[in-house]
C-alpha cells in the first residue's frame, strides 16, 4: 500500500543506509524525537533545513535537552559523529545529496524521522493516504517502518531529481519544493 505512495519498488544503495520512521503528522514525529532525545543521550539530530532546526531547537529548550545535539546538515563536521548515533529530522528532497553527506560514515540503518504532512510527502499525495491509514487504526504516535517505505521515498526523491535542472537553496523543505519544482 505505502509502496505505491511514490511509485513501484526499485532497489537503491541508500535502502541499506537509511531506516525510515514515518509518522502521520509532525506532532507525532516531534513527540517521538523528544522521547528518543531524552532516553538516548548518544543521539545527535541532524536537520537539512534551517526552519526544521529552529522548530526542534525550541522544543529541545522547552524539554531541557542540550541543543548542541541538534545540527544543521550544512554545518556538519565528521568529527561530530564519533560518539553519537545520527538521526535525521527529515529527508532532503534529493537522495544524492543525502548519500553525499553520509558516504564516509560507514554506517547502516541511519534513522530518518518523517511525517506525512511534510511537503516532500504531500508532493506525492500523502494527504489522500492519511485518512486510509487512520482507518486502519494507526495512531499519531505510531510510526510506519518498512523497507518498502524507504524504497518509495528514494524513488520519489529520484523523480524530483529528474525535474530539477539547477537546484536553488531554501530555508525549509516547503520553500525548497516551491523553488525547485514548477508543477
């Protein structure tokens, strides 16, 4: 069912690198990230966009979680990985950019937390899937995890990459989608 969100199954190298946890909405994702941050001091949280980093910084401050554990991917330093388990707070719309960042990490199953109300997912019609998923009994605080989900996200990212001739930077995923996709 979810594998159809972005298209048919197609293998990719990043399937082995990333492990997706997709929540119905951003609230469920934030709660899960805060819970992970409070229970696992070895996690370091990586945001691709400034807006995401600002949102999580606010919540980290509110729950007395060290904001030094929150890093913007553009400011990433390889030495920060030594004693930490990386967790991405979102996907970058282009899979190649994600792979470029992690190419020297020699890690697999790097967690990526996403929500179906994020612009990347909405671009592929997640708004139509959410009511069906709720009907199946999924709760806001439950994640959907499966290799098909990761494969579908990669396929979607590759479809986006095929449309982007010259990438324009942005402060948020939504702004990136507006600037780079002329649908």
